[in-house]
C-alpha cells in the first residue's frame, strides 16, 4: 500500500503523518508512507487544501486531520474487521 501525505510540513501535516502511521501499524498493514511537499505536485492532484492524504493514488482526505479510526476506514479496514 502506498500512502502519501501532501503538505508543506506544517503541524497538521506532521499530525496526519503520525496518525496515518499509527492507523497502518494498528491494522498490521505494510505501507510505504511518504511526504509530498512540492506545491505544484500537490495542486496537480486536485488538492487545494492541505494536509492531504492519498492512498494508492486516490485522494482520501484534504484540509483536515482525521482521527486514527477514520484513517483506518480510509485504508479500507476497521478494527471490527480485524477482530
């Protein structure tokens, strides 16, 4: 699974990266999490408000920092599915 955090590196971008890593870890997912900070690259994906969360090339969230549980849902899993 390829996960990208889009943003300038602000506090919300860092928080989204932390929550995303936690969500993937709790679900036991193998995920490659990278950060995209180039403004032109971010805009070319249709993201106008950061931070953005992209999973396997699909924008899942922008302009907010979802909870760990919400991110797990975006990753296609939930805690209920794990147990």
